[in-house]
C-alpha cells in the first residue's frame, strides 16, 4: 500500500471496506457498505453474484479511530 515511499490512501480504504461496514474519513464523511445477496433473475435466467454497494454519507464525519488506528499500527 505504499507506492514510492508514500501511502496509497485509496487502496487502504478499499482494503478496510472489505473488512468493515463503514470507514470514516475524518472531517469529510463516511463510506458505508451494504451487502447485496446473490440472485437469479427468473425472466432472463441471469445469475447476479453476491456483491457490495458503497455509499457516501457526509453527515458522519467524526472519526471512530478505525483509519487512524490502522495507520498507526501498520505504518507507525
């Protein structure tokens, strides 16, 4: 996650979103995931695999420490 001596925040947040339902970017907002179950469309017989949708909520901007703790533990 470190490219040429600097942190790739996009990859870090993406990784955290696979492990957690919400990642708060302090003073910016929160990225929230919702799982979509696998489904079969009966009309087209097309199978849609399990996935996640990501939503942004600017009202949630107070840090919960997840991002800061991860940075501290992994990058000092």
